[in-house]
């Protein structure tokens, strides 16, 4: 089951989430909080998979709270104010529930969370690609890829502590095989692994002593993905 907590300054709102989680059968709501400091203290000791966060709270917004948590987790924002939706989604929100929400709408959000949870809990050994290069199929772990460089109809796949693999393939075809939360196209000729980025400065990405440019046409989507992480 998906382990979750809920933070809302209104106890009746927490009761609704408690009832809906129990009814869903897939979310284990381990704790509810009305105070953000108590929730943050709990999360530092006990990581969870999912957060239900009210956005409009008196001491801190749910968005600012989410930025402070010590580990990565899915988040479903809840609020009575629709104007917060856009900012919520830039933080990779799994979903955004506008109060008062029905159980059927809640179920839709949980379905999205369940899909994400399953993807996040895949066996790392299964996260790989087979790429045809040098007249053979080569297995590449996604976690080893630094970045991909496009050269006409060929790709250079730069791999951590390994020889670069050159494959006859298009950028678009390879991008479709890569997890969209872990890899981003940042230029007509470059795809980068988000986890391997050391820093971003003046529209240049630094990975393993390499400098990779960010083009204007990909900058918005790349920065949105970075904000999700």
C-alpha cells in the first residue's frame, strides 16, 4: 500500500481525506497533521510515499512546505482556491484537488499516484535499454547514462565510467524509450540525465566536466522538470 500523511489546518478536511483513503483500499494514511512543524518533524524521521497538502494554510503554504521536505515524495495538493493550481503542477504534483471534491475525483488522483508509485518501485536491475551498436545489442543501465549527443543519424551515448556507445538511431526514437521524469531533451543535439546534473549556470548544464547548452526551444520544459525534482 501507498504510505501517506495529510496536512491541513482544518480538521474536517482531514476527516474527509481519512475516510476517502480508507475507502480507496490502496492508501495507508499513517498520520494527519494540522500544524506544519509537526508534519515536518515527522517526515524527517519517517519518510512516506505520498503527501496530501492543503495549499492555503496560515503559517506556511503547502507549496513552500513541499519544497522543505527532506526526501522525494508524491504530492496531491488540496485547496479551495483554483488560482494555486498552476504553481502546484510546476512542482510535479501528482494531482490537484479543488475542495470540496467527491470520492470519484479523489479516486482519479489515487490512480495517478498508484501508477507513479509502481514506476518508482520497479527493480533497478530492470531499468535498462538494449541498444544496437557495433553489430550487436548492448545492455545499458539507465542509471549509468550521463547524457546523449546527437550527430545527424547517429547518437553518442555517454556512460559513466564506460566507453561511449555510438548507435544509429534518432534522438526522438531514443527519447521515447527513456523515462520522462529522469531524462530531458535540452537542445536539438542533447538529452541529459537529470540525476547526473552537477549544476546549471547561464544556460549551460555541467555533467562530468562536460558543458551542455540549453536551447531556447527546450528551456521551459527542462526547467519545469527540474522544479519537479
